[in-house]
C-alpha cells in the first residue's frame, strides 16, 4: 500500500506533468495554455496522463487488497468478505454498525466496478455478482474489526 507521503509525491508528480503538458510551470499556475485552449496533441497527453493515473489507482487497490487478505489470513476468524475490504478501502462508502458492514454504496456492485472485478479475480472462491442497487440493506457481514483498516484497534472475530 502506498504510504501517504508517497501518495502526495505521486499526486505532485501528476500535477507537474499536467502543468508541463499544458505549457505551465511545475506549480501549474504560471501562464500557459489552459485546457480550454488545448489542441489534439494536448488532449492525447491528457488522455495518457489519465490512463497513467488510472493504472496507479489500480495498483494501489491491488496492494491494499493483498495487504487486507494477508492481515485477515493471520486470524482464525471467518473468511474475508468483499464488503469488509471495501469498508476498509473506502470507509466513506460503507455504513458500519457495531463492527458489521450493514450497507455498501451500490456502485461497488455495478457490472463495470473495477473493485468488484479485482476482488473476483483475486478471490474467485468468494466472487461477487454484479447486481442492481438493493431495495433494502444487505445482511450484515461477520462481526470483526480489522487492524489493517483501523490501526488503533486490534482485530477481533465473533
């Protein structure tokens, strides 16, 4: 998993690349051509930068999933769930009550969800099918708190 300082460096590098591609300085604030004045070559550069950023995000998700699974493997609790992983990776998109994931943003179940596709590739024994948004919250996941997700707590399984 990318540490916050490394992530900040990656973001700064991408910003500098975008600013350079648009004719601005490293800070992106010097006079240069803005995106509204970009020509086809500039758009190709921006698309390349977008693709690089997408690949970097996918690598971060892969690293996080590997670390999550390694942490869960150290315990004697139940097998990990997709919902638990997403609640660790994107806590802002999960509702957790008393240590149980009771609701997950429905977009994580979409046909095109990169998160769901990655999970299914890495953990085929617990594959998650694409589905429409649920009418009611799904059943709670097994109750546990993962040290990997919340460093100030220890992992417990009930």
